């Protein structure tokens, strides 16, 4: 059974919810955020429920893949190795050496 709840939030937060989440999805979004904090459930069950939320999982996967790209940045990795070994760096745009003066 559902209950109606009236809350007061900042106008900018409401505008963000409306534009990002969508007018008809705000209640469901807020409930999904609040539920794990107010209901007495074990952690595994809560994670199983979150995993069923395909939109949330898609967003999480996109975030993870974006983070992996930052970690595996070849330019940074090769530059750190060269700096440690005392070699000259390379300009990633021109692929030419740069004197470390």
C-alpha cells in the first residue's frame, strides 16, 4: 500500500529532479534512495534489489568504464615510467621529446 507524502525541497533540486529523473519518476527515485536507510533489511537483499534496477546498473557500469579509462591512460602511465627512470618525456600531441630542464 502506498501513502502520499508532501516534502519541501530547494527549487533548484526540484528542477534537477524534474529534468534528470522525469516528472513521473521522482517518487520512485526518492523511494529507491530512502528505502535502504529506513527498512530493516540485510545488506545482501538490498544489493540484490539494486541489481534488479537496470537503469541504475547501466549508469553504474558507464561510471565504472569511465573511471577505468582514467586509470589506464597510457600517456600518464608512460610518462610516470619515464620520469622514474630519468628519461625525457614526450609531448603527446607531437610525439616528440621534451627536455626536462
